[in-house]
C-alpha cells in the first residue's frame, strides 16, 4: 500500500519574497514492494510530473548535473518518489527547474556545496584528419536509437550530448573539447560490443567495434586520456520528507 502522502503549499513562483517556488506540490514516496514502476519525468508549461523516479536522478535534472558530479548518501540512488507540482502560471523549463530546486531544498532539506576535484577524464577531440560530420539541417527528436543491424543512429546530436552519452558507458567522464557547436546526424556501432558482453552466457565478441576505433573511423573524432579538474556537487544533508 502506498503511504506517506506529503502535500505542501509553497509561495507563488517568482515572488520577490524568495526564490521561485511552486504554488502547490505533492511529494509521495513510492512503496518499495509496489513495482514494476512506470517512471515519468515530465516538465509541462505550468508544472512538473516526476513519477516513481529515484531521488538521485531528480537531483541531477534539477541542478543540471552529470552523473559523475554528484556524491551523496547511498539511499538517494535507491528510494523513489513522485513529485507533482503546479506553478499557477506558464513558465519556461529553466524556471520550472529553479522551482524544483526550491522544493528539494525545502522538502528534502537538501544542503550541498560544490568543489573542484582533479580526476582522470577523456577529452573528446577532433582527429588528425578533421571531423567526418555533416551538420543536421532537419528538425525533430534529439538523441540516439537502435538502427539496422548493430548500429546506433544519432539524430541532431551535439558534441556535448555525445560526450555525456559516452561518459555513461566508459570508466571516466568525457569532456567535449571538439569546438564543434552544431548538431549532427551520424551512426556508430560500438554499442554492439556492450550488448554482446551483456548477454547471459555469451562470451565477449573480440570482433565487435570499440568506441576507440569507431570514433576516428566513422566520425573523425577521438578520445584523449587526460586529467582535469571536474566540478563536484557534494550533498552535505538530505532527509526523507516528513508526512504532513
């Protein structure tokens, strides 16, 4: 049974008396034995609906963080909450996220500091022969999806987004140092290597493409090992919201 419904009325967004805040919001913990869950992360013109989402992911979205930047207690990576909130008026996404930050700091008592930490990274750079990319001229969805065979098809993808995606599958952060500011359509096949390795009872396929060979061959980019300062978001305090 779901329990722990938390409702709170907050100050009107954009008030001069304080930071932007939702007009009304509910925060509800997801029962641990109620899965499987339908996870939603939606920002509308007048509010948000984050349903059954791990708190860690909500914090990442609210503060615009990459996964490797956030350090905090283990429970934020396992416990799920539903946050439904209305602003009372239409507002851009940036303002909605500011309101979400206010909610996290008020309801979860989130306290944090930022610090710089030098760590191993990969720099995504242009290869010696130059980029092999054609800038996307069409409009539509942004991101990557499975294509024919072993290919992953990237649509209208910026280099910063590509670096973020690569960083999720490699052993260290990836920083965009290409200097390329456009959005591009292209294809890569390295994902097949990870998929084959993840198949139960299947040995790794040594012939599967590696991202370190795919990037230069297909798009004229490469990954360069470096050490660099990375801004970290360190949680000093966070609590489960109390029942009202």
